[in-house]
C-alpha cells in the first residue's frame, strides 16, 4: 500500500473485508439453510454489500488507484447476481394473446389499519381492476372482504376454519383442478390451479413462504434481542427450505407448464430462490427494469417473484409503486 495515506490504508483494509464478505456470501445461493443457516443470514445482506463494494470501487477510480480492482474482481465473480439486483432494460413485447398474471401480497386488505388511509380495500380493488390481469394471485387474502372482482373462476384457501386469511387465485380462464400443499407448522402455504387457455393448460402456483417476522422499524437491538432474532431467522430459513423442497417435489408430479408466483419472504440471492428457479426464468430478470423493489422498505428489496418455465416466453414485467400494502404488486405478460 505504498503512496497511500493512513486514511486510504484504513479504507483499503475495510474494502478488502467487505469484498471478502461479499465473496463468501455468494455461497448462500448453493448451501441449504438446513446445512449451514449462517449463509442464509448472509444472503440477506448481499444487496447492501453489492452497493458498498460499488461505492468503494467508485472511490478508488476517482482517485486513480488500482485498489478499485479489489471490489471489481469480486463483483465480476458474482456477475450473475448483479442481474438479480438490477435490470437495465425493460422488454416490451405486448401481444394480444399474452396471459397477464399478477401477484400481490395485499396484507389482509389493511384489516388492522396499518396504513392510515381511508378505503384501502377499495383502492386495491380499483387498482387491480384497472390493470385487468387475466390471472390474479393474492397472498394474505382476507376472505371476509366483499369481493370487488368479476372473475368467473377462483380458488380460495384460508389457513383454517377459525382464520379468514390465506391465499387466492382468480382467473378469467377455466380452472379445471386445484389443490393446496398445506405447509406443516406454518400459517403460510402454497396453493395451485390448473388453468386452460385456448388449447393449452398451465399450472399456476401461488406461494407464500415462511415469514422471517422482521420488523424494519424495530430499534431495540441489544445483545439479548439480537440473539433471539438470529435463532428466529435460522428457524424461519429452515422452514422455508422445507417448504421449497415440498414445492419442487410437487411440481415433479405434473407435465404441465408451470408458473410460480408469490411472496418468498426471501431475496433472489437465497438458496430457496435458487431451488424454485431451477428450470425457470425470473420475469424481472428477463423483462423488468430497475431494482424491481417489491417490499416497502428504505432499501430496494425484491422478495416477490414470478417464475415461469423456460418453455414460456416472458414478454414484459412491471412492479407497481402503489402504497396499499407493505408489498408492491407485480405483473408479467406470458406467452405460450
């Protein structure tokens, strides 16, 4: 570190540590939470580490120092992960026979008034009806709400007899088969519907994986709370892994083309995402633009996905910035 000031030497050390942590974190894509849950914890911070490494690289480039290679080399090694974080160009192929499919965690239609605004359920209905998706997958669906949709076909599955909340699939096209995976020891679930469009049938999964139960506004991070949070996250990651494995096995029982929609409660750098994406394309990566932020947080977190079999063309993808839930709705145009 010749010709560097003391401050730049310290920055180089910090840069090296952050770059090394990002490199290690990339392993989270390949290691199951049931084997080493620590890697799942690291996967949560990969977006932050990418941004920090980019800032380090920019700092050294401005100073015309070769230390910019520290972060650049690591980012190049994990280049496949960068497209999961940011997409540069939106694909716009709008065909009349596209299937428009929307996924939206509606947070129970604001039943507990998290959003201090009037008529939130009606605003959600109005928004969805305006976008007019052919297939609609809702997570945290409140079965008590009066349905403001005019879909001729639907499948609704609530958690149990005493709980009004669950998931729903609405369709303009005929539904010939439905089912539920019934996740064990969880209030979350995955359901599916076999939908006939013209002469083809596709299976649409509506997935809501185990929640990490993180409150972004929680400020009490003492030693005791941090340890409890770590244990809670590890348990949730293991549940997610088991749920994803169940879903992968369930898909193997049908030869239909498949689309997975929903709230994964995890990001695109996780092992769970990697398992569910096998044999599929991510609609955001294929046809979206920007960060694709789907969770209402100060940092761009993408935890809601539409994954389609590789035999299905993804012609367009959008994330809608409407504040009627803690999630943003997403919609893809598919052609098969």
